[in-house]
């Protein structure tokens, strides 16, 4: 199957998931959302499978528009599950990364994380990583175009630092929810019990990893498609101590900018409170998708 037909098939699948989702959220049939989704269904049902690139991009733009409208609607209602249904994303060209919106208001995680921290953290720190990543990608493109690689070490470091900063923060925001806390269920619970013995043992391991990151960094729960089990890792800054070939599922930012204004040097108090806003639905969704990745046996 070529790339275009695959994409149209994925749109069909996504459209079906959206319909189920609207039903499960009991969105009234008179809602504008249903009207838009019906129009979209009609559009893809009448789509010729031999699409030109322009037609495909047009279809994708319409799908993205509906996705954004659904997201905005559910954000107002503080429902976070919409984040689990994504349109197939276009590749991001060099230098074109953008700051994602938070899936909740800046004050939504209070009292555990203050509005002031969230505002600074997202609008300034995260934005700086997006800008840094774009800059590094464009500089490396310039190097390829001019065949001048004299600064490749510098820009590769920048690419790693800012790229990891952008991707980890993008996961971090969705890993938290004003309706979070409690403990995981389903597949995630099963994998945690299998590998760590119990949720309690995992939580202790993860919290200690966060508390003991040297300097600034992160604690991460990752999935290894090779070993087919979970693991807990630390990373210093955004990209050191990484275990390559794993997929982050749950990440905790322990840079001082994530907690110092509110918790001062009491990092462990921040870590303890953070468990009360963990969005386990998001973590399980990430695990389900990650566990689909299967590397061929050597
Ligand atoms: Fe951060």
C-alpha cells in the first residue's frame, strides 16, 4: 500500500475513533462538533484513493482543523483524553517546531504546582527549547547546503539539548492533569507489577531517581521495545545518561525552574506532591502505542 492510501486509511480509523469518543463523552447530536465530523466523514468517504499531494494536504488540513476544534472544546471541559487521538502528523521541516499549547489552564495544577511556575516554565523555558531546536536544525541545514561542517559539534550538542528539552516538556505537560493522581490500571499496572514487583516499589524507585538527579535533569519511566519491559532512568540536563532505543512514558522535570519558586530546595516535597497530578491515562496511552513497536529479532 502506498503512503497516500495508508494515510487515507488512517484518517478513516481516526474518524471512527472520534465518533466513538464524542459518543462516550455524550456530546449532543445537535452540537456543531457532530456537524463538522459528519462533513469530514462525507469528505473522506468520497475521496478517490489516488490522491494528488495537494488533495492529500487539503484533507489533512481539514482533519487538523477538526482535531483542534475538538481539542479546544474538551479543554474547556477539562477532559484530557482527546490528547490520545492524534491526526497523523506531517513531518516537521527544519526550523519549524512550535510551542504546543498546555492541555489545561496555567493555574489548573494548583496547589501542587503554582500558576507562576507553570507560566514561566511553559511560556519561557519551553519556548526557549523550541527556538533553540529550530536554530540548531537550520544551522545544520546550512552546513549541509554549504558543505561547511566546521561547527557540527556545537550544533549537534544544541540539537540534542534543545531537542530533548522540547520533546520531554511536551510529554511532561500531558503526563500531568488536574484530574490526575491515584494509581495506574490496565496494561500499565500489569507491566509495572511484572517488572518492578509492585506500584509501591516502582514509585519509590522513580521518586528516588528524581530526588537524586545530580544538578538539573529528569526522572523517566521508559519502555524498551528490545527488552520488552519498562525501566526507570535519570537524565542530567535533558540528554545525558540516556538509554538509547527506549521510549519515554512518564517524565518528571526536576530542574529548579520546575519547582524552586514554590518549594525552594525541598525537591522531595515537590516529587511527593507531583504524584497527586500524574495523568495515568496519558501514561497508559503512551505505553499502548510504544508496546506496538516491535524490533525484528537479530
Ligand atoms: Fe523544565
